[in-house]
C-alpha cells in the first residue's frame, strides 16, 4: 500500500515566507451573496482571488529565476517534477558540503535535504541568516552526479548572510544545469531515506520563473 505525505507549507493571508517579500492577499472576487443575482434561486458560487509574489510558501525555482534566457514554468517538463524517485539526506552542518552526498546514488533523483529548519516556520528565526544552506561545491557535486531536483526545508538553499556578499552559487550551479530547486519544504522527517516518489508541480505560466507547489511524496510507490 502507498501513503501520500504532504511536505509543503500552508499559504495564508498576510504570511511571511521570505523576509522582505510581501505576504499574500486572499479575498473574494465574487461572494456567495453577490452571486445569487447571477444564478437561479438556491444556486450560488464563490470565486476567490489571490495576489502574491511568486516566491510564496513552498515553491519551485526554474532556470529563468536566475538566468534571463532560462526556461520558465511553461517550459518545465513534468518528468522533472513528478514521480521522481526521492532521497532524503540529513546533514548535520550548517554549511552543507559535498561530503554529505558521498557514496549516495543521486542520479535521476529528487534529493531532499532535511535540516530541521522548518521548525522555525512563521517565526522571526526562520528568516535568520544563520539558516543551513548548500555550498557551491555541494551544488556542483549534485549536478555532476546527475541529481534531477534538489529541495531543502530551509529559508534558502544559498547562504544569505552578509559574509556571502549577495552571491547565490547553489542556485547558479543548479539552475544553470536545468535542475529545479524547491525551497521551504517541511516535515521531511515523515519520509524514509528512500523508497518514495516525489511530486512538486507548479502551474504552467509563461513568463514566470517561480511558483508555489503542493509538494508531496508517495511512500511505497
């Protein structure tokens, strides 16, 4: 038997995903009450509306997030984000180096990095520059080893401290190679180290580079 495990955050009005980015606005375009004027007696509908930056909640980055000529959401092949054999890695260091993946078969897999940082979600600590991140060497090692997708349960896959100087080498290396990145995952402790399929499918929007996903794993698939 298979089990579906949700590993994405809930999106709520006004919430902060990344420090400095506005929270989503969620309201009604058409309320049940107003819809009654349009339909037969006893028939009513609600049409909601959301306004948000694309980097909200648990979201996926495509190459166009980093590169002007990169592939965007509409170019994304489903094979890159759906039904991928998954692998959970649990490094202990804040700066995650290539040694964390030594001896692991990552080829063709969604490599999900469990740091436990999701425990700080919706707190000031979550956006702290002290968060765990992937080093450039680790990102390049994953690309060379053939990883299909890389995800993390931290606020950013890159170092965002002042010492980093605004560089984003992990994003740069992964997205240059066409490897999608999923950030702000959660509850990775509910997954086995392997033996599951990973899904993180965004909507197919031309001109957008990032978008929220309902990330989940099919365990026992």
